[in-house]
């Protein structure tokens, strides 16, 4: 019984962490795209920095998600896709 509760908690934590990283990556890309649009329309010289930030955040999010999924797999937690 306690093992199933631990498994349910791990599944929930995994889903929350994955969602949080996806949100951060989405916000980074949103900022990059907004900067690109400002550049095309007129104002904005921080485009390379915004895109670099978006790429780094996306890479970190993917790596952390893969690591968390591996840990969950070792614990026997199934990831619902």
C-alpha cells in the first residue's frame, strides 16, 4: 500500500516538474519570437541573447526531463504520454 502511494506521488511530481520545464521553455521561445518581431518592425537589438536563452532553456528542460524519466523508470513509475 505504501509502495503504491509512493509511486503515485512520484508520478504526480514527475508530471509537475515536466510541465514546469515546458512552461519555462515556452516562455523563453515566446520572448525570442517577440524580440524577432520587434526587430523586424523596428526596435530590438537583444535578439541573439533571447534566442540563445531560449535554446539553453530548451536543452536544459529536455535533459532534466530525460533524467527524471530515467529515475522514475528505475522506481517502476510509468509515464503517461
